[in-house]
C-alpha cells in the first residue's frame, strides 16, 4: 500500500513539472515575439534617423554652396553696392535734415561724409544760438526779468543778509510804497515836458506763477495832455510787451558785444584783473557786468562809447563808407517801434549817444503783458483855445524771476550761519523755536532776575508760532521775508548765537 502511494506521488510531481514547463514555454514564446517586435521597430527608427541625417547633410551642403555663390556674386558686384540707387532712400528724402543732401550725392561714402558735415553744422548752429542768447543770459534778463531775490547781487551772486528792517523797506522795490512811486513816475513821465496824469493806480500782490516766474497785476486810468504824450505812454508800455521788440533788443546787444570784444581788448583785460570775482576768464560776463554797473550803479569805467555805438549800427546795417546816411535811416526804420533807440542813438549826428543809451536802459520796463488798453478824445475849452486831451484806462501784468528753492536754501543757511552756533544748520522756524525753548529752559540768571526780558522772549515765540501756522502755504518770496523777520527779531533781542 505504501509503495502504491509513493508511485502516485511521483506521478503527480511529474505532471506538475510538465505543466510548469508548458507554461514557461508559452511565456517564452510571448517574450520572443515582443523582443522581435522591438528589434524590428528599432531597425525602422534607425532607418528614419539615417534618412533625416542624410537630408540635413544635403541641405547644409546646398546652403554652403548657395552662400558661396552669393558671396562670389557680391564680390563681383561690390562696386555697385556703394550706389544709393540700389537702396530704398525714401526715408532720407522725407527727413528735413537730409532731404536736400540726398539729391546731390550718389554713393554711401558720400552719405557718410555728409553725416559728419551735418554734425559739424549742428554744432556750429548750437554755438551760434548760444552766442545769440548771451545778451539775455548775462544782461537783458536783469532788465526784462528782474529778480525777486533782492538780497542777491546781480552777476556776483553775493548775498546781502544785512538788507533787513528799515534798510529793506527803503530798498525793496517790491513793497507797496516803492511800487506805487516807481510806476506812477514811469507812466506819467514823457521826457517832453508833458506829464500824463495817472489816477487810481492799483497794484496787486506779487504772485508766483510757476516756471521760475512771478507776476504783478496793475490797473490805472490816465489823462494825456496831447496826442504826443499819449503816443509816448503807448511806446512805454508796448516796448517790452512785443516779441519782435524783445528780439530787436537782443540783436542790438549781440552786435554791441561783438564790437566791444573787437575794439576794447585791453580794457577788458584791465577789468578782468580789477574784478575780484573768478569767472574763468568769461569775457562776455565781464562785458555785461561792466555795462550793468555803468547803467544802474553809475560806475565811471565803461566799455561803451559813441564810437562803439556807431560802429555797432554800421555793422548791423552792413553799411558802406559812402552810404552812412542811408544806413542810419535803415536802422531807424528797423527800430521805429523802440523810440528810445531809433530816435536817439539812431541819428547820425547825435552826440553823447552813450548817455542816451544809458537813459534808455534805465527807462526800460520789465516784460509786460497788456490785458486792456482803451482811450478816447476829450475836448477842453479855455479863454484862448480849445484843447484836445485823451483819457483812458490800462490793465497790465509785469513779470520777473521768482525765488527758487535753491535760493531759499542758500538764504536759510546763510542766516543760520549768522544766528546759530552750528554753522551747518539752516535757520528755519523749527530751529528758531528750539533756540527760544533752550534759552527759556536754561533759566539764565539774567532772565531769572528780569521777568520782562523773559516775557519779551515768550512774545517772540508766540509771533514765530503764528508765522508757522501759515508758513507752508506761502510762496518762496513770502517765506523768505518771514525768515528775515525771524532773524531780525532774534538778532535784535540778542538771542542769536546764545545756545
């Protein structure tokens, strides 16, 4: 029985082994099939890659051959490539800077040369513009656009911190009394022994209008005793309200400067040594500084004389020796709207033209914008004759240079240096309050025994605090006035440089 069982077990083992072998064989067939498929796919991909590589090589060879052919063709036609007609130059023809050039050139090198010529021409023109602007930069700006910063001297830029208190009220041309007096005299005077009667002159506030400028509005009514007086009043207010007139002033002083530089070389060198200011040998600034001092400060030395003025007119009008009379006529005709030049220095036989030019500049008003100008005839009768007068009204606005932020900073630093121990600090409302607080807190013996002095200091503090409430809303001109008021109060109360 046992033997029979053992044989049965051996038979079952053999059957199991046969099943496993059969299963393994089937799996082997599947794997063999998959491997064959993979190998066939790889062979197909390899063929594709080979074809792509071959195509790239052929394309590269083609491009190289093509490029070589183009290079050879360009080399053979290299001389033709310089011709402008092979290119689209419509943009050059439409450009204002090059449209006149392209019609006269035919090759690229000529175009490049013309570009350099154009650059040189632009530089020459810029230099010419700078020369034309010099009379304005160094002279006319002080006449046509006077500065609100009356504490800084023209040309030297020296700050006069002592211009305060009574001295400020007397010399400040922008306070109400001085403005009324100056402009009443200006409008009424005619230099012909006839006085225009000025009535109801109203002067507005100094107003900062931005762009570094200020304006003052004026209005008044007038009665002119004659037509000539009316014309002279009209001439006064229109001389600096017309752009063409301003341009004519610039042209005259441009040629005047040229004549001075040509004829007064030794005088300029002498003045250069005399003036204490370092201007890097700026001849133009020396010339205008001298003229400004001569006209407005009555300095004796002058670079202008009658010969210089006459030669300036002749140069401007391109006069020939035998055409002087006609030359002066052309000058008068050109400057007929500026009577202070045309009918004074513009006549051939006039003497003392230097003095007449000085008077004309002293009478020159700042830039003016006329807002309204009306007049009509009025008839007056006397026992002897009937007189014709003219009455009217004028509204206008005058302009000048306002106080800049840089001016403000410079002034506050200079005041701080005079009043505060720390010379690097600017005098501000905050520093002024701090100065007073420090003095009060220290309770100096002098103040402890003098309650009235302590009360005066507190009064100053209250005034400064009142200024502080509106300070930030003010323009730079009014801020500057407030700073000088604060400095004056501190200085006169012996509070400067005491902390």
